[in-house]
C-alpha cells in the first residue's frame, strides 16, 4: 500500500493530553474512545470539537 500520511497534528482541546500525544492527534487519523458510562467520552469529544472550531479550519469529524 502506498499512501500519504500527514505529520500535521491537531489539538485534543486538553493541553495536558496534547503533551502526552506530542502535540495532539494526527490530522486524518481515526480515534476510538471507549469506556464505561460516565467515564468522560462525550466531554472529551466536546473538547476536541471545540478545539477544531477554534482553529478556523474546516475538517470532517464524525461522532458515532
């Protein structure tokens, strides 16, 4: 397989978590959040969505 992979990163919206990820998620990557009810999955997704909005860039984000 031959395809381009981005080295650009986007913030998770949580500075300390971005530090753990060396700057955030790779643009174009797939992220799976799992956990029990009340573990913060929806809150985490909301921080991430807000972070994307603050950049002013348009990028597809899907929450299922």
